[in-house]
C-alpha cells in the first residue's frame, strides 16, 4: 500500500474508535477461510443478511426489513453494506464479525436503490445505483461519505443512462463501469414502463461523474444487468432479454481492452438453455476463467476467458450467486445446495458445501 492509503485507513479506523459506535475495530486482510456474505430468506419469507464460513459455520444471520440483492464488503474494515433490492429505499450496514446492524441507510425522497453499490478503495466513499423517481428514466449514482460512524449522503451523479443496475471499479480504482439496464420503472414498482423504447448501455465514467464512453448492444430489448471486471480491464456483462422468448439474442457480452463492446461467443444450445435470463457473473483472474449463473434455465457455466472455450455446462437448480475462491468458484442456489467447483485441473470437480440449502438471493461476496 502507498503511504497515503495507509494513513487514510488509519484515520478511518481511529475515527471509528473515537466515535465509539462500532467497538474495537481491526484491519484485516485476505483470509484462508473465506466468509460468504449474501442475502437470504427463510421459509416464511422473512429477509436476512447472512454470513457463513465455507465449512458451514454460521457467522451471523441478521433479520432486515427489506429484501437485499448484492453485498458490498468494506475494503479494510469488518463491515459490509447489504444493498436493498429494487425498488427498496433501505440498505443495511452490518458488522461482519457478529452481524450487528450498525445502520439502516435510507435513500432521500425521490430515490430508490437498484441493488448494487461499491466502496471506493480508500474506504471513505460509497457509490450506489439508484433511480430518480421524480424524473422517471434518469439513472443516478448516489454518493455517500463514511464519516467514521455512519454513511451520509453527499450528492449524486447521473449514470448517463436509464435504470442503472450494477457498477464496478475498473482496475485503476477511479473509473466505474456501469450497466444501465435501460428499463424505466416508477416509484415502489418493478413494472417495466418502456419495453418498446428501452435504452440499455455500458458506460465508463469517472468518479467525479464525467463520462468516458457509452456503448450499446444491437438488440434494443436486451437489458444489461450484471458485470465482472478482470484485473487486465476486460469487462463481461450478463443480460436479461425482455422481448420474445424465441428471439435469438446474445445474453453475454465482453469488452476487452482497446476493443469494442460485443457479444461473447456462445453455442446456440447454451444460449437457448438460459431462457433469456442471466443472473451473476464472476471472473477468476489467476485461472483466467469466466463463470455465469442462469437460474431460469437451471444451468451454471464456466468458460476460458481468453479463448471463450466452454469448460463446464452443469445443471444447478435456480443457481444464484457466484464468486471466485482459490480453487475456482462457489455458487449458491435458490432451491438446492451451494457448491464449490474446483477448476485447477483439466477436469472440473464439484463438491456440495455444508451450507443451508436453498432460498439464497442472486449474489454472494467472499471476503
């Protein structure tokens, strides 16, 4: 770490301790036993923010008011924001050591969360995808400052598109890639209002809100939803097609450094099996692999990121979140067992994990 980063984290930790709100914090690094963070429901439909060790030990299960979607771990402190699922107006800051609910973060009037956010690498800023419900169709990136005890809204930027969903950092840590899904929704509703006039886009923008680039896919009703970014700057997006079920539309796209945004080559049998819907995508940088879940088709896929060769096409009921670990990928399920896919050998091996079965949401994070 650079000296400035270390000083910034030290000041942040000192601020937390001085505030007295979070007890005694310690900085932490990569763990040999990853903690899986995700949103999960129980059989009665109650919503939880959960953390589990991959050996099955539960770290916490904190009940929350609204269903969450993605999880955003802090880059240096043991906390994570569980982001409300569109059109939620709440997200939840959780102590990942014990599940203590530290803050319920509310959007201001006229805004709702779209399910995703990112912390800046310095730890003092958070950016979330939101909808402007007062001017429907205008996507917003909410800007929040971590003041040492709570997240406080500091402003917002335009997402340069409609219906922003996921955003991630590019390798420089100062540029966002934003998946503008192109779908307009009203306040407190998930009903799509503009399917005949969608405008999905892949946007690169700087942290100050300025636009770097904006690219489109060929099919107007192909909603760009979820993202993965490799350490060389390769961007992969997963789509959800809002048109006819029989239309042959590419559901995975890629933007390699210096190249245009274009479809990732898929076999037609693979594409058709996805039922026009993808959920989570993840990249394993060391193994140069790409993984994707297709829950409506009950399929999980792994490809070679560089050659696009298919490595795995496996049945997995309502497969949901996917994240990279040393061995390969961990995948959760809305109906079945969570699984580990070991990709280190030519033949990919699978192992059921001793985690609760079913009811997992579409995303997971491993810290």
